[in-house]
C-alpha cells in the first residue's frame, strides 16, 4: 500500500522512490518523493527520514538554476498538506525509456568497464586513467530503462537511437551534456565535485523535449567533496556510503538474489546527514523540514 493513501487520489504508478497520483486535470499528476532508498536494484526495508524532502527541494533549486536552458515538467509546488515539501504537480509527458547519463569523471560502472575495454558505453577513453580521473570533456553514456527490479542496460549512443529515433536521441545527448556543463561549475563553486549524473526526459505532444523526474540530487548523481578530491580522496555526499556498507560491512551476498538486510540506525543517520549536507552545500542554506 502507498505511504500516502490518505491523499485519496488514484495511484498511477509507484517506482522505487516516487509515487505518481492522478489529479482532476488529466494533463497533470502529483509526484511524491518517498523516504525509500534503493541500492543494487532493491528497495531497502529501511527508510531514510526526510530524504524525499531533500530530493524534491533540491530538484526545485536546480530547476531554478537551469531556467532558460531546457523546459522542465514542474507546474507548481502547491500540494496537499500530507505531502508538503516532498511533492510537486507536474506535466504528464510521454517519457523516453532512457537514463541519460553524463560523466565528467571516471568512476563506478564506467571505471569497471574502462579497466576491461578502455571504453565506456562505446566511448573510447585515453589510456592511463584511474578511478576518479577527470575526463577531458564530459561524455554521454545512456542506459535503456528496465522494469522495476531489473537492471538498466548500458547501451551505446547508436543503440539508443535505434529505439528512440535519431532526432530524439540527438536532442537527449545534447541536452544531457549541456545540463552537466552548466551544473558542474555551480557545484564546484560550492565545494562539490559533480562526478556524474543521470537525467530522465519526456516529450510533449508537440515533440518538445522536457527535463522530468528529479535533477542533480544525491540519488541521481555522484557528489564528491572538492577539498578531499584535491588531496586524492573520494568522499561522497550521496548514497555511495550506503552502498559501501552493504558491500563491505553488512555480510550480504549480492550474488544470492536475496534482498539486502535492514540498515543499522547509525547507517541510516549517516546517510540522512549526507543528503542534508549536500542540500546545504549546494543551496547555501539549511533545509526547511517544516
């Protein structure tokens, strides 16, 4: 059952973190960010308090920073009291089934692929890079979105164009790189390295490409402390801390197909603080939790 059944609105879709509700206007939806957290394609049993508020409020801040660069799906933030600050009213769009990833630094799955092939999603990179290397220019590495609980599939740009069309594919690639190049210096000025990030896009009826879902949050991005990076360390302000605990400290066997264990209170608290710290660093203010 939805966490927000008291809204008395028809639930259209429940994803890993967000829930979409129907509104009287058929062209609008209520998008609610829950406190769920996912890792390795599992939604964990543990919640991260206030996480949904961070995601929504930070996305709204970034949409403001990106104003004029690309249309977005936000209609208004005047929402029912039960979901205030964690929900927004958005346009209904025809979503493109692509995770549009911009990488300005080599790490994560890109680093793993590079070690084997010297490429990331078909993009050839120079030899001699290491985990955390800054790339000469950001690269676009798309993934085909999979159903809930399944792995998204990394694809090349050419493969993406086969299922979204060349015109839409070019628009998505260009918008993804443009957003990253606009956002990266903003984050760096505030002491955060934007290593990589993913976006989702939808299409209006007239074919206009629209930035949707969340944008440049600790869920959708890798944020590193800039001072630590300058000294050769990768210190995260995102859910990498939680992933690291699951892999190295929890005793969970990822290959066994069983769900991850519940998070200890200290891991929940530390993850929550990283999300709040990312919001504070980027916006320059403490999050109003109401």
